[in-house]
C-alpha cells in the first residue's frame, strides 16, 4: 500500500508569468458554489473557481492571494 502524500504541489500561473511554485500543506479556494479546501491525498478534483480570496498554508505560515 502506498503512503499518503504529505504535501501538495501548488502552482499559480498567469498569462504573463508563474507566481507561485511551492509544496504546501493545505489550500482553500473560492469555488463557484462556495469555498473548498484541499489537503494532501485529496481525490482528483475538477472544479470551477470564482474570483475571490484564497489562502495556502505551509507549516505554520499562511499566505493569502486574491
């Protein structure tokens, strides 16, 4: 049995440049039907995102983006 992953690969990309490339512990995103969180080992997911605030956590540090 394979071990569950301990982190997520997070990449934010705009048409102009890549903004974030990090291994993180947790992400919360604004979805079309409300906010949702993603943790390591989450099942594959395809979701429509909305405009809004999001955050990601790496250890005890939380960063926010809009």
